[in-house]
C-alpha cells in the first residue's frame, strides 16, 4: 500500500462518526408535527378590569374550594357524601390516573433506558477440589445493557408525548367539571328541598288561619252577626 493511500484512508476515517452524528441531528430536526394555531375564542380573552378585581383575601372566586361557598353544616355533609360515593366522579379520577401514567410512559420513551447488573459468587473448597489443596474461588460480574430505544427522527415520540399531556390535562379538567357539577346539583337539590319545605309550612299555616276564620264566621252566622254571603266567602 502506498503512502498516499494510507494518508487518504487516515484522513477520511474521523469523518465517518462526525457525518453520522450530523445526519442523526438533521433527521431529528425534521419534525412532522404540524404547527398549532390557536383558534379564535368566541368570548373575550380577558374580563374587564372591574369584573376581574380580586376580593380582599387576594384569591379569585374560581380558585376557592367549595367549602368557602357553603356555610351550612348539613349541606356540607351532604356534598361530602356525594363526592365520596358518586360513581361518575370515581371514574373521572381513575381516568386521570390512567392519563397520568400514559404521559409518564411517553416521557420515558424520549430517553434510552439502561439496565445495570452486578453479581458475586464464592465457591467453597469442598465444591472445587476433591483432591489436592483446597482453595476458594471468587467470581465477579458486572453488566450494562441498553433497552430498545427509538430515535425520534421525525418527531413521532414527541408528538405522542404532547398528545398524552393534552389528554391528561383534558381529563383533569373533566374531573374538575364533574366535581363542580356534582356540588352544584347537590346544592341546588338541597335548596329546592328547603324551599319546598318552607312553602309547605307556609301553606299549612295559611290553612290553619283560614280554618280559624271559617270557625269565627260560622259562629257569627249562628248568632246572626254575619250573613250567609260572609259564611260562603270565609
């Protein structure tokens, strides 16, 4: 082999890993994820300054727990029982856990996984040498392995991660919506029951008053102090 060919070979060898690294970086940058364009909202992006003023405590009403809005002890107990035993809310919570686990899996797919093992064994003399001088044998083993890993050339893994994150956030908002709806329904039903109870008590008191008026009018009619028309109207 001539000196020129050897020099040429040595000159081109270091370029191979550099070229491979550059090609990998170039392919990794070729993402096929479409650019997200936020659609126009049907309402204003912000409330007017007067409507968005915070209360004295400095916390917006949307961030306050439902206990701060409900002061009646009986209603609080009913809402707590409903939250603890509602099946739809339980399903929503389980969906959140599943979405969170899926998101963690997608995040883990972006980095390679390495497995490391280590071992040590020691053999007794009687197990090694039936004849001759006994001796102790020791053995050490260390191993490192990388599991299968997909290089994200075209943004597929990143897109799956973003999808899992969006699904998790949507599921969390769905749980909040289900909880708010449940609290509102229980409070509305309780207030309706209280209103109907008060109306029933008012109707019973009105009936008692009318019965007393009828008795007095009948007594006056029997004594000639009222006419038959007054009795009918009573």
